[in-house]
């Protein structure tokens, strides 16, 4: 999510990510429908991109360790 610096804290204060730590899945809530969520691995390579919903439950079981 790329935001102007003035909007970062305002937008992120409503986002909830749980459970932490996560094993099989993670849930993201409080996301604007217009936001794009990108999942990156430890090298910065994009492994998933999501948009158009206010919450996501993402299956992590198929990701390799370190993703």
C-alpha cells in the first residue's frame, strides 16, 4: 500500500492482523475496499496481490518457510 506520509498512520491505525504469530492462516481486517494488499517474501518478491475487500483470511499453509 503506497500512501502519502501524511495518511500512513491514519490508515494503518484501523488495520488489524491476527493471529500473530500465524501458522496456517492470517486474517486482515479494516482495509479500505480500494486498497491493494501485496504479500512479499523475505527478498521483496511479490507472492500475492489482493484488492477489493474490507477483510481477508489468507491461507499460509502452502507458503514455504521465510515467505
